[in-house]
């Protein structure tokens, strides 16, 4: 039997992060997850870390723990993210900090510390989360989309910097999915976005998992620096 | 748990880390590695990517073996007039200095 993969997923307390964790666990993988709050679910092959991904010391401590217990990390999925929908004229600076801290600083820190562990074995897969709000330039999502534009640029440049270490870096850009992130967004706004897609429906967790499965396959070792949008957006 | 390594221990760590980087690159050194081995410049035994790997490897070894978490390549290191990364010896000196400083703060 093949060696179990060691997979780190940020933001596993709920939503897509939890779904992905459960999928990998069902497939026999070892999953390390994190969020700022305790998880209300568990599994024998799952370890939950109480980590704010924007906190450098906490992220380092988590990766040290993974290194000590498993000696390696095969896959890191930068799923933790926060969204905010508001008109620019009504957006306070504290929102800028909150979004940039989690989405940009958090993605960077988890990617950096993961890559430091992955480079030892000259193998790794890093997956970042973007959004269709980037190519669709959605009004009301200026900050959220800007933070994810930064994530896309990080993805493309890290792909180049980490390629010599056998690490690929790619991103998936989901459409709206029924998660906490879009709760509170008016239904007509969601419908408007769906109408602009090539495939006119809400996304499903399975759609995101499918793109991630493609990126992490051993055969995808020649795929890096790419952003795949769901639903034909972009 | 932390234990303070002396200069000779740090020198051994740097040399071992460098040997591993050269081994990984498939370019083991034909000459013995020591104080005077160049890490940057024309006579360097590694390229810039090798330097990145060396620094990461060294930080990890110091943390694992001595429980000290150092950041070797920060703005301060990069802005020094004489780069601490010139040779194995200068790098060992720099690491010893950082460890002393770190433990003074702790």
C-alpha cells in the first residue's frame, strides 16, 4: 500500500476546509488542520491546531509539530480566508487589515513554512484559494478580490521560486458556494454572478475538490503557477 | 529545551549543512570544507539557490538540535557591509552572535 500522504489544510473547522479534510481522511490520508477556534469534529488521523494563519509564531509552531510527528509534509491547502462585501466608500481600514492579514499574510506564511518542510524531500504541492471575483471584478468585493489578486500573484511567483525544490504551487478560483462566506450576500446579487458564468449554477464543494485532486496528482508535476476558475468564469 | 552550542559546534553544523546541500545538488566538493570555504562570489561552492537551501537547512538544524529558532537572512544580515554569508567561518561567527543575542533576550 502506498505511504499515506500528509496534508495540511487551513480553515478546517467548517465549510470547504472541513469537507476537504474529511475527503482526504476517507481516502486514508493524514490530515493536519487549523483554525482560530477549536473544531467540533474529530478523526483518528486528524490533528487540529489552534492557529491564526496571520500569526508567524503560531504557523511556525504548527509546522514544527508536523515535522516532529510525521517528518514530512506532502500537500498544503491554503483554504483559510475571510470575505467582506461592502462598498468602498463604506469600508473601514480595520477591514483592510483583517482581510489582508488572513488572505495574503496567512497564505504567504503557511506556504513559506510548508515549503521549508517540503523542500527536504524535494516534493510538495501547495494549493491556494482565489475567487472568480478577481476576473469578474465584482462590485462590492474590491478588498476581497484585491487580496485574492495578491494570492494569485503569490501563486505564480512562488511557483517559479519553488520549482527547483520539486514543489508546485497552483490556485483554484471558486464561484459562489453555499458557505459562510456568502451568507449575508443578497440572493439577487448571487443570481447576477451566476448569470455571468458559462455554467449557470452555484458551485459545490466537490467542484473545488476535483480541481485540487488534479493539482495534487503525482502526474501533475509539470503543472505549476496556474489558476483554474470554476464555472467558466474569467 | 535550549542548549547553547559553542563556535566549534556551530562550525560543524554549517559544514554539515553545506555538505548536504552539495550532495543534494550532485556536486560534492572535491576539497575539504572548512572556515575558508567561500559561499558567495566567484569562488563560491554553491549558487544562489544553494545558498537559500543552506540557510533553510541551517535554521532547521539549529532549531532541532539546540532549540533555538533563528532567522538568518533578515534585513539586518542583508544590509551589513561585509556579508555574514561570505565563508563558512563568517557564517558560523554570525550564527554564534545571533544565538548569544537570542538567549540574552530570552
